[in-house]
């Protein structure tokens, strides 16, 4: 094992580092469709069916369509702006955060929240994955399947973006074929025209509430877009990839979920799929889970690498970190411990949209570090300095996270994002005017 004191990150012989703390060079980037398949894979899963079923249970087909449209538009705007920043700089979300309002030590806090949140969801979804394997194959107990499935996904993620891309090429078409067959089988016994005009089987849900479900369901994925878009080659590629993958991920699967809810008069999509297709339903569960769960672990590994680098000044290889946290997540999944922390993980998740608002305002409007980023980008390195902390970011983040989800109107995740951006902008403008410096910065540290 290589030692970082000898010039190599700790664990440098394990898997791929995938430029965890550096810029992704243009030579290592991919065609837009390769990245789009991965983005689509994040959305084309049972969660999207469940989202559609939740809409269909409380809405007509037409109202659900408009809720999907509004929620999807919000997600695409956020994913595109944050994603463009990641593409231009070739940096992951947490590393880019050092120069987009969070500061050096602030980015460590963000890294902790993102990393802990996503490794928690990795373990929880791995338990679902293992339960599906157990139902299909049996033989071994669920806890042992949890270890095996968790470690299998860990191996995929250890080798980084390339192995995850090949996983997507296999699992995404498989999921679409299996799910499409299951939906066809379930809907063939009903007149689709009648389902499209029937009343919702459950309590009425407003279009605003439906859009909240849609936007909130993938907002974290939109905010951490730089983890993925740093592998895009151009701004145009980010726009194409985001619009096509998010639109295709939301509409066909989401609207199929709406029709299934109307057909079964239920929002229990797992029961619907399993009861109509048996072993096929389990295969759908497996192909759906594996593609989103590798990204949970991947982004978590990037967050932990930045966190450890900030706190210890040591560079840990991303493959090594992936092995450590993937093993831990698999063990916790096998023990069933993570199910007790769903509320905590959900709480962490509601704080993340505010970060997107701050990042967009800093990078595209205030631009305090744009010159530093551009000059260092030309040399293929990182800026030499960053703010230690940004008190304006901390205040905006906390206040927006609280108010955004307390307001009795609008879409909570969007409220949080917009409020954070506005508060951050106003506070920074006051400081800029007061100090008479357009590039006003808090105390900096050398990277």
C-alpha cells in the first residue's frame, strides 16, 4: 500500500482515484450520452415508479402530468446551472465548494453532510437489493445477501466512472425492458383511456404538492451534479445530458406509475409490481436498485475524500475510501441498523438544496473566485487559496433550511434553494459595499 507521505495518496493501489481532489482533464472526459445514461440510471428506478404512484393516487392523469412538468423544469434548471460549474472546473461538488461560497473548512461540513447522508441511503437501499435477491434465489439468509450485494456494488464503485458506466449500459436497458413488460402486463387488463380520465383513488393532491414531491425526490441528485458533469466535455453537453436524461427519467416512468396507481387503486408500487410479475418483479427491483446505489456510494466517497483532506491535510485515494465505507455500509445494512436512522438521513437531505442556491449565486453572479479558478484551470491545477469560513454562507444556509420548509406555500426544496441564494447574495453585497471591495473575501488559507 502506498503512503501519501511518499508522494502517493494512502491506498493508491486500490481501484481508481477518479480525480477526487483534482480537476478532470479533458482527455479523461466522456461523450455526453455516456454521462446521460448514468444520469438516466439514477432516475429510472422503482423510486420513480413510487413517485408516479404517489401522484396517481391523489391526482388525475392530467394534473399529474403538470405536476411532473413543473417539478422536472425546476430540477433541470438547478442541475444545469450547478452542472455547468462542475463541467467548467472539472471538480466534484465538495471540492468546488471551497471556491463557491462554502470556504475551505465550510466545504468539509458540506462533505460530511453529503457523505453521511448518501452512505446511509446506500445501506438502506442495499437492504432492499438483498431482500430482492433473497426472494429470487433464497438459499442464504438476508443478512449474508446484504454483505454480498453491498460488496458487489462497492467493487463496481472502486473502479470509478468507467466501471459505473458499463454497469449502466447493462442495468438501465434491462430495467426498462423488464419494467416495460411488467407495466404492459398490469395495464393490459384495463382500458388506458379510462385510466387517463378516471378520478384519483386516494385523497386529492394539488399540483403544487405534486410538484413538491417531484422536485424534492431528486433535488439532492441535482445539487451534486458536478460529481457527474465534471466528466462532460462542454457546457452544451451538460445541457443536452440534463434535459434529455431528466425528462426521459421523469415522464415515461412517472406517468406509468400514475396509471398503475389508477389501475390498482393503490399507491403501493412494490406490491403492484411484485403481484403482477413475480420473479420478474424481483429482477426489476435488482436492476433498478444497483444503478442508483452505485452513485450513492460514489458521491459519498468523494465527500469523504474531501473531508479527510481538509481535516488532516492528507490525500486518501478514493478507491481506498470506497472500500472502507462500502464495507461499513454493507455491514450496517446486514445488521439492519440503518433503518433506524431514516429520519436523521431525511433531515440531512432537507438542508442540501440551500447549498445549490449559494453555489449558483457565488459562481455565476458574485464571481469572487472566478478569476482564480480560470487562471488555475489554464494550468490544470487548483487555486492556491480559499476562504477559511464564510459566515454569510453559514447564516444563509441555516435560515433558508429552516424557513424553506416552514413556509405554508410553494415547493419546500425550491423555497430553500431560492431563499438561500437571495440571503447569501444580499449579505455578501452589503459586505462588498461596506468594505468597498468587489472581490471582498473573508480570511483565507493556503491550500
